[in-house]
């Protein structure tokens, strides 16, 4: 089981009513029964607008993960309700022009995945193995060898199912890529919660 809820709380801030974090409960193809046609099935979206709301909803989020054999992914870069609403209007306009009327119901969710509004951007360095020596080497390289200089850019280490996510502030990817072939994700979700059993009791999509 992966559960980093308490660990990531210090990274979240809610300074205005416009702030929110985007969370999705979803199944991946490899967590589904054989024959699944989609790479991902979204079970439910959450727009986390306060820590009180997050703590209230977290038991429900975990229960959905357990029931569906799913996982909860949280984007650590803050969103803006205002900016996402404007982006939603653009998305809907584009869908109407393409006569794609069925997809308009997912327009705000799509917008929340597209744009963030965080003054302190957070990246994920995805180390696909649990080798603490490698984790330390990569962390030290980012902090000491990558621009900007004199800055502790690695914020924390988060355990994943098969490896480690380094949560960092932005750094020079060109310098990093000369030394390592490791994926850098600039706005992907972290694994907030993964149950022990990822074989779903039920397959399907809910609205929410």
C-alpha cells in the first residue's frame, strides 16, 4: 500500500478562494482485468479547495480506490478556478466546432489537467527502482550540479509502487539529461494512495 497523504500536506497551500488542487481516482490498464480497451478509466475527480475539505474527503477517496482496485493521483501544482473556467470555455468552443458534443461534459476536468497556477512549481523525477544509493546520487546531482545554483531543489522523496518520486523545484533539465536517463515530469500527478489489492472488484466509470 502507498499512502503519502500526511507526507505531502506541507506542500499544499490555500491562500485564496480561487486556489485548488486537482485529484483523480483512476484505474490504469495494467490494474484492470484482461481485455480492457482504455489505458485509463477515471472513477472520480476532486477539486481540493481547502485542507478541511481534503481531510473530510480522504476516507471516501481511499474507499473508492479499494472498491475499484484504483489509485488516487494528486497534482501538486496548484490550480485556479478562474483560469480553469476560462480554459473550459475554450475547450468547449473547440469541441463544438469539431461537433464533439459528447466530450463537453469533461471540459472542466480537461482544463484542470492542462493549466496550473502555482508560483512555486513542483516537478517529479521518476526513479523507477527503490535503490537508495541511486536516489541519493540523483538528489545530490540536482541540488549541487544543476542550475539554479546554491538552492536546495529536492523538496522530498515519495515512495511509489515500484520506485521513488523526487519532488523538486524546477532545475536545468539539459544538465540533468547529460548525466541520467530518468523521466522528469513537470505537471504529472503523484501516487497519493494505492491499495494493496489493485485487482478491481468492479469495473466501470462513475460520474462525479
